[in-house]
C-alpha cells in the first residue's frame, strides 16, 4: 500500500465550495478518501465540488454552517462526531477577510474575522481532536497564510488570526502528537482565489507581487493538492507542528 493512500478514510474540509478548499477536497478524494464538505453557501446538491469528488469514485456529503456563529459551529462538531464513520482527517480551511486600515478597522469586522479564521477552527479541532486522541489516530490540517509570518497591510484582523493559527498548530501538536494525532498547517502564497481578486485587479499591486515571486506566477488552488494529501496520509506520520509554505518561493526572497 502506498503511504499516500487514503482509501477507507473520512475527511472533513471546511470552505470546500470553491478555491483552495475545493482543490483540497478533490485531491483527498482522488487519494481515496470520502469527503464531507462544509460551506455556508454550499449548494443543496453539493455543487461542483460534489461532482468532482464523486467523479473520483468517492462519497461526498455536504453540510452548511456559518462559522461566524459559535452555536452553529458547536452543532456542526456534534453532527460530525455523530456520522456513521469517525472523522480521520480534519481540514480547517474556511476563512474570511476584511480590508481596512487598522486605525479605521471596525470592531464587528475584527470579531467576525477572528471568529471564522481562528476561534471556530479551535472549536472544531477540539471537538473532533478529542475523538481522534481517544482512537489514537488522526490528522488535522489548518490553512495558514503568508500572514502567519508577515504583517501585511490593511488586514490586521486577518493577520492576527493567521498568526494565531500558526501558534495553535504548534500548541495542539505538542499535546496530541504522542497520541497519534498529527497537527500541521499549510501556508498558501498568493493564490488565484476570491480573497486575492482585489489585488490581482490592481495593476500596481499585481506587478509588485509577481516581481517578488521567484516562480513568476500566481499560485493556483491545485498547487495545494500534493501537500494536502501528504499531510493527510501516513507519509507524514512523523511530521507535526509545522507550517509548510506553498508560495512559489515568496518567503525565500
């Protein structure tokens, strides 16, 4: 059996409707995992991501949840722990962003970004991670960011949350690695998603970003597929507490 084989595993991917989350969900299915996709606006039939997962020969279950609502997150965790099969892989990918200078950043937007990007992910990891620890096996993968390493401009809430994700990755790993649960994070670089559309539409920002990326291009969601499967599989059983950049070389400049 290949160490990358996920046959018989059940993976939960938040933010699975499109972009990076969709690419992650499809990659896990192609490696053999059945997928539960979570998104606030997921179509009733699961949409395109469901079609791609099923085309890979795997089962797809779609769930809607607003991760800014703590009660909804708690209910989601309970539902996931009550599935017919235990969750083997949790991919905490869902996120939101709000752009405004720090001096004019509204409290309500700060609170929403921190709730979706950090607090909800801790709650899901705690509730599903507890069961993984009891079973002695599990994989938790966070989507971090270049802003887990850098400060950014006009996104103080997003930067605070993504820096928190890097710390949370290490903290959970320290507690759970001895119980067979590996906790890691992926830090995407500048990827072609809805979150970066405003940057790509600004000619000056687009040119400045491309000038710093050694690979010479924006990343694509599919560029996250390989590292996702690696961190979800037995191939990474001795990898834990890490934040792995997938950034075309951005941080190396």
